[in-house]
C-alpha cells in the first residue's frame, strides 16, 4: 500500500508496497489530493536510477535505513545481541495500520524474528509530523540497543543548515552554514539539553529567513541526551535525523521487554522560520497544560538571594502587591541550613532559624497583598553537605565524581530516593497553600545514566501533578538549559535564561519562540544593572523586552523610587490587558538588512489587532534605517498603526521624528502597504525599543 497523510500545507508519503521496510517518498510541501492511481504514479516516478559501482537495485530511503538496504549513511538502528553479530540484521514489513486519520502504525520484524519494531507516524491538523519507534525483544537473550532514530529525506535545494549553541545566560545563539557532503551532527551529553542545545535543526533553501524560504526542521521532544543531524552524501539523498543519544549499555532490552523512543517532531514551512512557529504554536496550544492567564510573577532571587527574613520579604510583598503583581515566588534559601549554594540541598524542610513559625506568616502577607504564593525547589540535586546525603549516601549518583556548583545528582531511579523526594514535595504542598513550584536543575549529570534519570524525572513531575493538579510548575535548568517539547508537556512555564539583561534577552527570546509559544517563556524585569552581565539598561528597554512572554519581576522593588514604581504599575496594567493577544496570537518577525535593528510582534488569530516592537540592539548601519515593515497582517484589511507606551518612552537620537509619529491617532494604511512599503522608523538610540499597536479599521 501507499500511504499519504496531509494537513496544513504538509504531505508525508510512504511507499509500503512489497515486503521490505517502507520507503519515505516525500515529506514537505503538500502534494494535494491524490487518488490511488496518482499515488502509485508518484511513488513509481520517485524510483531512482542505478549508478555505476553501487548496489544493483535502486537505492531508496526507508523508515529504518541501514547497510542491508545499501544505505551507508547514519543507520536507523544499531545494536547487538550477545553471541549474534548479525543483529539487528535486515528488517521486513509485517503490516501497516491506520488507527486514525493522519496516523500510521508500521510494524516491522527482523529476519531472525528476534526483534519487532513499531513505528508510529502522526501528522497533526497543524502540519506537525511526529515519529517514534518501539522495539520489542522476542529473543531469549538481551538486546543491547545502540540507537533507534528517525531519519527523513530533504531535497537538494535544502542546502543551508541552521541550529543553535550558547552558554549560561547566553542561550539560543544561532549558527548557520552551507550543507556539504558529510554529517553535521549536534550531540548533547549533559543529561539535559544544555545551554548549548541545538534545540531545532533546520535545513532550508539558500538565504531562508524568518519570512522567506522553504525550511525543514527537526526537534527531539526529550530532556536528556540526544543528537540532531543533517547529512548529505555523494551516494544518496540528503537527510535530517534525530534520536536519543544512548550510552553503551544504557538501553539493554531484556527478553519480552519493549523500549520506546522519544518523539521526533518534524515541521515543514514554505514561509521561513515564522512558518515553523505558525505550525508549532497552535499544535502546542492544543495540548498545553496552561488553563488560565499567565500571572505577573515576582521572584525573590535577585532581590534578596539567600538573605531571607519575614520583615524584608514582607515589605517586598507589600510593594509587589501595590504595583499589581499576582504571584510571589520565594526562591532558594528557605530550607534547613541553606545559607549559601554549598550546603543543605536535599534537606527539604523549612528552616526554623529563618522561619521560626514556618512559611505561613509570609504566605499570609502575600495573600493580603493580593497574590498567590510559589516556592523554589531543586528535587533532582543534592549537596554532599546535607543531612540527606549523610544518611543516604547510596542515593547520590557518583558521589566521588566531580561536583558542579557544589552539587551532585540525586538518583531518582532509586525507588527509595524517588519516594522520599516525592513525599517531601507532597508534604510541602499539603501543608502550605503553594500554587506554583519553580523546579530547578542546576548541573549536568556527567554520568551515563541520562535515560534513567530523565524518565524518573518525568514520573516524578507526573506524580506531583496528579497529587496536586492545581499547582503550576516552572521548568528551570540554571536558566534555559532544559527547554524542549518533552518537558513542556509537564510544565506551565519555562525559565528562558538566568539573565534579565534585556539586550541578551532580545536574542534569546527571538529564537526560543520559534518553537516555544510566548506564554511559556518566562521573562523578568530586572534591576537597572544586570546581575549577570553588569550592563546598565534603561527602564523602558527592560519593560518592553519583558512584555513579550510570561512576564514577571526579579528586582528588589523596595529600592525602586516612586517614578519607577509608577512606570512598573503602568507596565503591569498594560501586560494584563495585552496578555490575551500575546499568548494566543501568531508570532511574527520581520527580516532585517541591519543586524542592529529588528521588528517583531504578535498578531491576533483573526487578524484584527497586533502588537509590535521595533528594537535597536546597537548602532544602525545607516543614518536613515530602512522602513519598519509589518508582517503577518490580513492582506485584505486596513490598519491603524499608533505608538504605544507601557510605562516609559524610548530614547531617540533625531532632530525630528518621522511626521507620522506626530499624530497621536497614528496612521491608517493597508496591510499590503505596511508589509511592503512600511513606515519610516524613529532613530532609536542603541538598546531601546518602541512599541506599536496595530488595529484593523476596515
């Protein structure tokens, strides 16, 4: 049979005729409605020639490519059974099932009959393709699985590769290059994706941008070790692939057992990187755990660090409530003996020296100020200088190994450790009216146990959420080191980066939001001087940057003056009125010829309104920058564009502003004119941002 599933401008075509592993004929642009005869014609026409010095049959890329198919690229599966060097050997087709629309189950077995594989293929109504495989060991001896990956073809015109790297407080740095012969592979061995996570590997037509070009992208929905790659060979089709990166011996499949891979998420767009977001964001929102508007958060970390006392934090809560904060989160330093980051991690009992009456006096103060209460935890880690480590040294993974931020890893795969840590979290959430957990993860594993730890983490979060369904969870990993579509199914927010520096945040948020919808991306208003870069930023730039996401504050507001507090109050009011748009609309980003200038925004799903930010990250290349061109609007409508203030005005270096900005009512133009001709830009000083509301008037 030939299977063709299509949705939202994307087609996936699988040729399952014959007895071998089905071949992937096409993934990408929608091929339109094709009847059986047309599908047969397409599949037949895709069969290539047989070149000299090659296998004697046409080479076709299968769902599980390997040497037995003549495929000399990265294989779809690797592994062995003790005493049998042929394993896994050749696979053949058992059958193809269609349990639901846009879903395929491809069942395979190897020649020896010792292994069975089921490949699940789903194409969502949003055009998001998902693939995962399950392997069952039918032999009498264990099978050592080396890899089981998803591999997809891409056309020869996809000749540029984009992925990401980064550092702590500088995550999601884009890197791109020409795709030549060989493998471009990004591998993570952190036990978490890491600050340098490849995140999303994209190949596309030359020069693809946010709004232009065809692109094919893969992401692994997994919070442990992984690899993403692009491969071009002189001997066969170009491919992209993704899979869990398994350490030797980590995936031992015992007789009768089944091992299931994470989901590989694959997305095609003919409208550049914004087109990827246009597929991914609605799909994520279709299964999101978020059920309520994203509250304005105040996190205490950069306000007080470890210096906890009721008087100081109570005063901070009072000021936060006065300016409109809705959630108060007590960060690290609340539990027994925790005076710095070198001790007590793992001892999850309220510190009676700092909190002699427990946390209720502070929580009562927070509630009186009109906010709910959240708490920081780091359940996966432990200090050796802790009662828990001293009493249960067997719970610590590699206690004699390297520490990281003075921490070691608590072995969640140990049932006793798992039960104990769940019991402590459960006790805290039962004793106190905690509505929110900031769940941190501040070190790499540095051991070959990433799969065990990651699956245990998922079970732990699932257990906490099942026991306390009204508690929201934020995923933090020393900032943005664990942001992926595996963790996202279990949390309501991610901490995008440990930096609140708006200049760094502009870039981090721009690229994180290609995959992650803005309502998940925590962004905080920090103090004027960044605690991570020591750069000083204007209040207006900080306000405009933190607006586009799940907004919050990480600043000792008791040190702010009355003018600053008034601006913050205005900003919070603006966020509350705009979050319905910001957290449901379509994210758009204009391509810019000047790397110092950018325009991004959110347009409502019905095209009636939008919010845009024009950002100057540095000095422009020219005295008169290119016009601001507003993408993503309904081409059949007229829009009013007007400047918007959310608490502080941007600084501009100009003798006169563009005349259209002199009209407080703005200017009315068609969407086509706004996207094509645009509007003259203000001459913003470096590290400034101007906001514009866009409203349909016809």
